[in-house]
C-alpha cells in the first residue's frame, strides 16, 4: 500500500501583498512623471503612506539612476523609504501605453509599483522584484494580465505565474 | 501628534536618498538588481539632488546627521509602539528633546538616533 505525499506549496511573497485597493486598471496619465504621481496617490487611501510627496520624490530619484522599465511593456518602479509604513505592491495598467524610457523603446502597459519601509536587511523586497520579473517573462502571462477583467483575475494570474 | 517639521521631513528625504545611493554603489546589491534588469548607473543627478536637499537643512542638524551616519546606517528611525526601531529599546512616555536653531527633535535616550513618527 502506498501513501500519497502532499508537498505543501510555499506561498510567494507577492500573493500576500496583492490588494484590490492597490489596483489601477486603466491609468489616465500619459507622461512618466504624472503616472508615478497617479500610482503614489493611490497609496494614501490604502494606508501605505501619509507622505506621498516624499515617496514620489524618491521614486523620481530612483528613475534618475536608471529607468525601472524592463522592456516588453513592463515597468517596476520601486523604492524603500522611511515614510512607507508597510510593504505594498500596486498593479496598474495603461491601455494607451506610457513612454517610460524602456530599454527596448516600447511603451509600458503594465506597471508594478513596489514600496517598502527602509530596513537595513529586507530580503523580501528583492524577492518581490524577482518574483515579478519572473512572473511577466512569458508573453502569454503579460497578455492575460492585460486582458484580465477584474482584480481577482489579476491576482490569480500573478499568483500562479510567480509560482511557476 | 504635530506634523513633522519641514526640517525633519528634509532629513528623512536625505536619508532615503543616501540609502538609495549606498545601494546603487554596493556591487552586490546593484548587481542583484542589474541581473533582474534594473540598471542604476546614472548617479550624477541623484548626487546633485542630494546636495540641493542638504543645502536646505539647518547646518547644525545636518552636521549631527552626517556625524551620526558614520556610526549608524540609519540615523533617523521610526518609532513604533513607543519602541525605537534603531535599537529596539522602549522609549519613556516623554522622550528627550533637543533644540537645533528653531528645530525641535526627539532623540532616543538609549542610542541617540533621531526619532521619526510615521
């Protein structure tokens, strides 16, 4: 008689952070700076920060170091700050596309804003970046994210893609 | 709780930029980000932004921050549940205050870090 072995699935870092209040299905802004502003504004009602201007300033400095657009229509702006109360991932889409200084020159349609408190050692922060990069590497995943009708679908696609 | 003074806000921003620059200059951390596709090569504009911000901060306060930066990675730290997030010591109900020109700041009585209430 054989017994089935159930291997517990290790939860990804991203799935615990996805929240419907941090989802912008269709960004209105066209320019990179105003898009960042639109993203950061959404962090306030979600309770992630009370100082959006400081977060925006820091994200701008991070972009000055080098664009966080990684090509194939995806950008992952990210920063750690004293004025961030908790780790958060905000998912946003732009139907028209945004010039985000991407290395391949293509407009960005999918954005993942990652913010976290500035702790000296935070391996989860880097893990989040890695999970998102891994999740969006396949064209079919990116398309599913762009076609997702609601936040629950986005959540499902990202959770499974980050796990693959 | 009173709003953060403009000086403390500027100090928090300065520390955030310092941390950003430190990571961008750290071959291990910058390398990890680069492997994921995130370049951090253009330090010049950020260094200039740091200089501009530093010039807006009270001289004595900036000096204190720079001096303490040699000892601590984080000079300005958050207070959560009356615990200093720098040294993890509980703070008394009334923490020490220090005046620097017109800026009143709180310091942790144990480690001396500048306290910031999120």
